[in-house]
C-alpha cells in the first residue's frame, strides 16, 4: 500500500532557533527508504491549541503523522495528551516501562516523582515503542485509517526507536511493498547550473528513475532514485540512466556514493600508494583539514605549510624573492608563485604530489588583484607542474571552501588520469 506522511516536530525551542530540526531530515530519509512519501514537514510550539489544530490539518492531508518531541516529563511536553484528546481517548500506564523507571530511580537512591511517571504513559490502545537510550516510551496507533507515530525529541532516543520498533510497525502496515532505492552521485569541478545543463533533457523527461540535483559547498550531488521490490530490480531500473549520466559527466563524477571529494582523493592516494603535501595561503590550512578528516589519511598525506606571508613562502617553500617582491614581480597571487609553492612543498616533503593554493579571499583587494582570484598549483613527481587560474565568487568563507575543493579536484584529476 502507498502512504503519504507528514512529520510534525513539536517544541518552541525549534521555532526560536535554539536547536536545529535534524529529526525531520533523518525521518524523511528513513521514511523514503520504506517507500513512504513525506509530503509535509511542520514545526509547532508547545501549545495545546496550536498542536490540536496542527493534528487536524495533518489528518486531512496525510495517512501517517509522525510526531517528534513532547513526550518528556515536564508540563510543556504535550504531544501525547494532545493526540489522546484529539482522538477522544484516555491515557494509560505502560507497566513494564514504569517498572524500568522505578528500578532506575531506586538504583540512584531517588524517589520516582509523578512527573517522571508521565514518560511511561501511552495513548489508550497504542502499541508501545521501546526507548533503548532514554526514558519516554513511544506510541504507535491507527485510528479511522490514519496512523499516528509518537517519537521522543532527542535524536539519540528518536533514531534508535525509529530504526527498531517504529520501522517494524510501519513495515507491518505496508505489507509487501516497493521501497525507494537511490544512488547518490557526487561531482566536483563543475557548478550546479552547468551540471544541470549537461543533464537537462534527462531531468525534463524523467519519470522513473527520478533525477534530483543538490548544490553543496564547492561540489554538486545528484540523487537517482526508483521504487522497487528489491535491490536487484532497482539496479536494473537505474542502470540505463546511470550509464548515460556517467558517459556525459566522466570528467566531474568522482563518486557513486555520498562522500565528499576529500574522501575520494585520500582513498585513491592510499590505493595507489602515493603521497601528497600541501602549501596553502588564502585557504589557511583548510585543504589539510579536509584531508585529515578522512580516516586513513596518515598513509597518504605527509604534511603541509600554511604560508600566509611572503617571508614564509620564501623561507619554508623556497619561493624566489623576485617572484614576490619588486616592481615587476608577479606577486604572491600569481601563476608563477603557485607553481613555486607546489614544487617547494613537494620537494620538502618528498611526496608524489605537491598542491598549492594562493589567492585573494577578501574582503579587500590584495596586490591590486580582485577578490576571488585564486591559483591552484599541482606539482607531480617526474611530470611538469600545472597551474589553474580561478575567479571565484562569494564571501571570504565561500571562496576559501571553493578554492579548497578545487585543489582537491585537481589532485583527483591527476590521480585518475583525466587531466
């Protein structure tokens, strides 16, 4: 059976921006994997009247309403009571959970107060959902064809509850059904608009599989999805579309899983038993941070120099003074300096690759050169050094991120022989 869902996140702290609603993202993904389409996401504060109005609206447009939050012990935890009130049902105690609470508090040498007992209560007739990491029990029930799923708000409690008892309950409702199967394609070295233009006819004509592009900072992702009974059927349905996307985007498609470019680069370096070192100026060590965030990077990344000043460029990287200083010098932000930085750090580290980034991140001009002007140098053992000139847009942080991702992309091109 097909099912439309609405996610209702309960909590005034969400409306005030005091916490981020990561639960909705997690649940949307989890429900999609079960073949359940999420049509709406709603956030409502800790107010009984508004919560009841939200339930009424959600019931009119969804088969499944998934609540997160409002199951705790305090007076502003209203979800359970609001759902019971809306359905005209009472509240009942779930004795096994109550015993668990009593034992836990007794072990602490404390009395179980009335407010904490509330966490063991269910909407009358609801199926209890175990909370393996917290106290508040979850609720699952079906009334007049509408399904209600009440989950706790803290992600460390909500996630295991959904993945275990809640998913089992939903699967029983769905019976044998097609579920969503997706492949996430990751691209670098190309913007969202340019990539979409390469795939525009596929996107416009899509029915099944579906193609959805997503912009990420310095990268682009495309999700290709289909509903199928099993992975084998999904692979057959996805094959033609994936093959065509690969053919068109070979120079930019670096992974067919949801990983960033730095992961792909480190994995290639390790697999090829090659090493890299870095010389960074405007990126201020960001490329090194990205690479070292990948497990196993110690086998591939030898080290780096943040050469923010000309003095450090000369002293540690061996960049000639005449490139940096003097009336006719190209300057720190130049093709020549990027090449010298890359060669200098490669020689100093004795690595297979030396990657350099120098540019103007802003907010002001530097050496009379515009904000966003960046040079990426790539020195490779026994090969000529290459330099790419970029003119990036955005604020200071955006330029630094895009320059860092571009440097990793240039290294990926070299590792894959696509230059």
